[in-house]
């Protein structure tokens, strides 16, 4: 004789059997719950956090996560720093040695509302205006070591950075942007007055001109051409004039230039 409870259980078991549902063992149920929790957890984790990479850690930006060192961001090695030559004299980078035939179309630290910041350099142009200076030679402002030569972004175009050691021991960088052509490579020594490239338009972004900067910096960080804070930017032509160390009619070439030609 079946009790009432037994009958109910038997009926319910029969119904499950007919529907093809079997009661899972506790171990299988536990594993299934774990799997569901794991999948939900992974989905949430993926939504709230990007995968960790080496660049998330406290490491220099130049550390190559994949492939090569990025020369747009790097501190100079002790060896590179030791190779920076003394620069006893500075000359303007465009026009003649005393900057004839050149005008400054956008001076350092002028506010540019369209670009949302102060101009971090001087925009030097040939006096003909517009593209008449396209292809004109750009000169190294002083003896130095090329620490960047390349195209950091389309807006910058071709760009060169040269490190100089001033007579009073400071390391300064000169930067030449929007170039049509580059004639030097990273690691080469250049002499004041040596041709390092030519005036360009940064891939047609601007009428031809030379965006020229002077920076007090230990490493390369190209950054932007407009900023709200001066950062390491110096007044380019003002700095150059303070370091010029030559009379206006003194056109003597760099002794380093003579050495490099040999
Ligand atoms: Zn500029």
C-alpha cells in the first residue's frame, strides 16, 4: 500500500521523466552555478576594466610594450647625454645667419583661441609670404646632437629635435617642425648652420612655415604646439638672442662644421 506522499513523489517523478528532466546530482548543480557566476563575473570585469598592460604600470613611456622603442617619448641615456656637444654660439634657423629675409608670423605664447592655447613656438616665414618659402633650407641653430628625426603625427609633419649644451652647462633642445624634407637622422652630430631639412607645410595642413621651439628638457616629448602652461618651453628667438654670442656681422661658420666635413 503506497502512502499518499509516496504516490505524489512517484507521480512527480513520472512527470519529470516524461518531460525528459532528470534531477542533477548536487556536484553537477554546484559546477553549473560556479560556471554561471564565472561567466557573469568575466562579462562585468570586461565592461569595467581594460586588460592590464605593461604601459599601465609605473614605467617610462618609451618602454617597448610591443616592438620598438618609441622615439617620440624617451629620456636620453647617459651615453647620449655625454655626446651632446658644447654650443658656444647660436644662429637663427631660417634666412641668413642674422635672420634677414624672415618674419615671425605667430610669436611665442600668443593666445590662439581657435587652437585653444598659447603658441609654444615661433612661426618663422620667408618674407615672400604664403608658400614662397616652401623648400627653403632650415639650419641647425647651434652645434648639437640630433635626438629626434621623424613624423610624430600628421599635424606636426616632419620634425627634428637637436640637443645642445650651452656655455653655462644647461641642456637645451631646439625643435624644427612642419618640415618638407629631413636631412639628418637620430644620433648624428650637426654643426651650427648645417642644413637639417627644408621648410614645409605639414602635409598641406598650413601655408609653408617653420614652427621653431626652444625647450629646457632632459628627454624627448614632442607634445602639442599649443598649451595653457609653458611647461619646458622657452621663448625661442629670445633664448637664441641671449645665447647668440656673436656680433650681427659675424658670419664665421662653426668649427664643428669644418671637423664634420673632414
Ligand atoms: Zn607654430
